[in-house]
């Protein structure tokens, strides 16, 4: 072997070691990035949170009126507040439904809308241990949401929360019947309306209009008397339609998507399911009624 060839083997070994080291380094970085993505994807809100006493509403008699969140892992959220006092003194209760989504780094965005009243809120929250701090919403928001601290309630069951939710919902409906809808907190908002009725909001279809469409479409799981007390409004969808959610029975949930197709013409898609732990479709949809219909009023 001549002198030049003696350097070939050591040189090849150095190159091989370098390539292996780079490969391992890249793998570690890839693993770290993958773990970060997994961590962000796995960030969830679940269970019941109660507002701290210092942040709770207080009625004129000094009674605390705490608010409660119930977060479902599927991205749904319920909010509730019991009424205080009696018919002559105290505050009405409240209830809202909405959604949450993870923003990463233990930050979340929450959107909730009152069941019967106009109030609609979007705000951010940060989770630290068993505490969820919610931030006040935009200063230009139509309805104001104040910053507060909320704490996990590990001993509070879904049934416990739903008792508060149903009480708050009934109290809110009574408030609307007796005192009308809430006026906007921020009249300068581009979203403000001079009307006191949520039915005048272009993002809503009146319950009676939706009911007329569903009844004419033959959706026999819909019951006017029952659902007029428990429905979740007819909120606008991204494609220009309206979503009506009703709650037949103790744990049932029906979803009707109504889309206008022409003058006095509508197309309806129906989904029947359970509201336990989030909406779950029943396997045999047709046994509860038609799954779609075209209606002319």
C-alpha cells in the first residue's frame, strides 16, 4: 500500500461518523418538534370550573352569584349561573352554549352565546394548573366580558352542573319575558343594533319561522310547545343557512340546518342524536324522522 492510500480508511471513518452524528442530531430535533406538536394538540379543557368568590357577581342583598363552565373534550362548552334571591329581590340566572379551541401554550379561545338573550362573547383564557384565567374581551365588543379567575371543581359532576344550567336557562327565559332582551354594552360597535329583539338580528332566524319550516317539512321529532322552551336559537352558518338546535327528552339533541334556496323556498338537513358528553348521532337516523326536506312557505 502506498503512502496516499493509508489516509483513505481513516478519512472514510471520519466522514461516516460525521454523517451519523448529523443524522442523530436531525432525529433529535425532529423528535423534539414532534413532541411539541403533540403537546399542543393534546391541550384540552374538560370538566367544571367555578369563578372565584372575589370575581363573582353579587346581588343587592350581598348574595354571591358564581358562574360555572363545563368544558367538553370535543370542543363544546356550557356556561351557567344560578339566580339569587326571590321574585322581588336578587338577580336572574343565566345559561350559554358555545365552543372552545386551543391556541397552544395553554392558551384557549372561548365563544359563548346566551340561550335566550342577545349576549354573545368571544374571549381568551389561559390555563395554569387548576386555574383558568379568562381575559376581558375586545373593548369594541358588542357585549362586555370581564377578566376573572376560575378554578377546577373535581368533585362536581355533570349532573350537578346541569342542574345549575337548567335553572339558569329557565331564569334567563323568565328575564327575557319580563324585561326584554339585553341592550348592547357598546353602542359604538359596528355590530350594535338598535333593536331590542334578537329576532331582528340578521344572524338569527325567528323561532316561529324555523318552526313553520320544520313542521311543513314533516320533521315529527320537532314539537313546538316543548322546543319553544328549550331551543338554542337559529344561528347563521358559514354558508348562509341557519342552525336550529332542540333538546327532545332528557338527553336528546336534534340539529336542523335550514338553507334558503329561493323565494320562500328552503332546504332542511336534520341530525338526531344524544347530548351526553357532546352531540353524538344515533345510528338509525330515519327512525326519528326525515333526514332532509325541501319546503316552500
